[in-house]
C-alpha cells in the first residue's frame, strides 16, 4: 500500500482492567464497563466480543438505514455462526450473520440491501478484519 495515504483520527482511549483469574473489564475512561472472561465461564470471551462487535456494528447500521427508509425496526436479532482456524492463533476464518428483522413496511429487497450496505460498506468493525475472512449473511424478514 505504498503511496496510499489515509486520513486518520484518534479513537477514544479504552482501558482493560484485570479483575482476577481470566476475567477483565473493558471500558472507556469514566464509562460503563463490560466484563470479558478468557474462559467464557462468567462472561463472553474475547473472541465472543469480536463476533458481538461485528454483529452489533452491522445491526446498528441496518437500524439506521431502515429508519431512513421510513420503515423503522420493531425488532432485530443477529445470530453469528463462525469458523476459526484450527492452528494457533485460531483466528477468525469465516462468519455468517443471520439477521432476523421485523420492520413493518419494508420489503425483502430493502432489508437485503440494508444488510448488504452495512456489512460491505458501513460497518467499521467488519472492515477492520482481514480482507480474506469472508463475512456473509442471511435474512429472515419477520412480519
């Protein structure tokens, strides 16, 4: 990528505090904390949080896009199915985001376009993953 200059800006600082065993709390300074458990016993694991970050980022955009189309979301759930590489560091190999959306007045085509735009264009978390990691989706449009 020599010769390509991208304008950047600072993201708010994040702090991660060890609370014992494999448990941590992540938060912005003075902000609410999220518990993370490396063993996934008392809280989501770091990898769970990565998948949740992709899903919630995409879902945020879908809600905004459908609201702009004047078909506000009544309910939305994203179930994530993921594959990991078997060898260390066991990174993400692929993910499928299964969207269940209720947005009265929207069509399957509009919901599909909202999800496509979110995952392929607007979701900064998805765009931060390795390009060769496929993230695909399915949509179940509810009444």
